[in-house]
C-alpha cells in the first residue's frame, strides 16, 4: 500500500508540473504601433537658444530641410538624423509609448558612441498625420543641449 501512495504522489506531482508550464506571451501591441508605420519628415524642432539664462531658453523652430524617419512593418527603420548610420531595427518598450531604435552600426551623440537610442512617442491621434518625438539623449541639467523634441509630418 505505501508503494501505491508513492506512485500516486509522483503521478500527481508530474501532472502539476506539466500543467504549470509558462505560456509565451505575445509581443506588446500598442494602440499607436500601426499608426506610426510609414514615412515621416521632420518639420519642427525644439532647440536650445540661450543656455546662459536661468532656466535655459528653448524655442520651436521650423526646419527647411529636416531629416526623415521611415518605420517599416517588419520592425526595421531608416532614420537620416545620424549621417554615419541610418538603418536598423526597432521595438516598443515599457508601458509608455517608447520606441527603441537599434542601429546597424554605432552613432555618436555628444562624443559618446552607441548603437541604441530611445524616443518617446507623442502622436496626434485625431488626424494621424503628425508625430512628435521626445529625444531621450543630449540632455543636461540645464535642459537640452541640442534638440529635445521633433515634430514630423507624414509623407504621403
């Protein structure tokens, strides 16, 4: 009889272990993820205009020739902001709308080489023709050293 109890115990234990396997979670799909697929052109930038004032003064400036951002459905991108490297792959991160861009080679930002940058996505949900990015690089305690934000318009 004790042998039967041991066998029954191991059968139940095996059943519990098998039934408690983890299930792969699908990738996070954000409401904005399909809306930003496509080609975008920078039309405005928020830049530092006076670093000596306290607080530092920034302004929105129109860009005559802005850089472009192309996000493809297969998770790749083309981003002409950094001349030394313009292509790579992207993925969405976190619970706020952040897109992480991983370049195919290194880029240089304020003297630091990296292959990854993050951008916070702010979209115009009403028309889906404007995209605003908050650049999570190039900031100091006095504010932005270069561009803090960029506004893009969809290229038709």
